[in-house]
C-alpha cells in the first residue's frame, strides 16, 4: 500500500517557486519524510529530509505540517533543470528500503 | 565530491545469458542497495548489504544474486536472463546508520540492461 500520495503532475514557470505537496496521513511518530528527484533516466537524487521541523538546504525547503500528515517541498526559484519526477518517501531512519511511489512530474517552462 | 560508480553503463545480452553489474560506493560508505526500474515504472528495491552481510531483501528474483566484497563494492549477478529483466539498475550507498541523516542513500547513474 502506498504510504504517500502526490499529484501526478505539476507545472511551474521558470524563476517562480515550485511547491510540491505530499500527503502521508499514516506516518508513524518516528518515520522521516524524504524527498528525492529523478531527472529522466538518471539516478534518483537526494534533496532533503525531515521529521517534524521545517528544513532548508541549498536545494530546497521542506515544510511539514504540525500533525505531520502532509508536507510541501519548495524549490524557491525553479529552473528548467528542475524538470524531473519528485518522490516523497516516508521511512524509518536506519531502515534500508526506500519505497518509491508514483511521484510528481514537475515541468518547468520558460 | 566522489559519487557512486556503476559499471557498465550499458549492457546488451541475449535471453538465457548471464550478466554481472558492479557498484562502487562513495568512499567510506559501508552500505549498498540495489534497485530495479523497468520502463515507465518507479524504482523497486531489490537487495541491500551492510558490512558485507545481506541486510534487507526486496522483490529480487531467485535468478539474481548479489554480494558485497571486502572493499565494499558490490556485484549483482543475473542468470537465465529474460526479456522482462530489461531495465535500469541503480546502486545506492550510504554510511549506514550512525545517526539520523548518515543513512541517506546516494544513487549512482545506473546500468541500462537490454535483453534481446
């Protein structure tokens, strides 16, 4: 059973912020939210992860709701190179399996 | 920064042949994972190794086997290849779980296997 739900596709104009939502209503207390992306046929690329606090790194920001049932990945200034499939994955720390769902295909246009 | 290295990048085999895919993890990483991604599908976990021991197993066919060597590189051996084995095979590595975040998996560029 899918542990996360994401919209199948989203569009974003170049230079604008891309906000990618993810629902994970059955997340358990010690599961983390990880985000990866895959540019066509390349290896998945780690973006960011978090437990309950908002996180930011050089690539993106992760906003997790207080009840932890959903989160949003924010790419502050999307570029054409950000066009990819974005995967939201919930996982226990130290648990080896990453279960990829369908992800969101983000298309960034000029 | 050094990344995960996979070889070969492309491989073409006939049905019923064997194939060996190799993965060289990021230096100091002790955990290796293998994933399979069929055409139009999402990556699926196959198997993982921590400190040369199998740590987890997913939907890996019995025709496939894998191991991790003393230098932490890993090999995925595939026998009696079938048309349905045509896919991208990704290797990922991590430091293993010392603290949250150290087990983040970093993926290689993949090996594209085509079975004719």
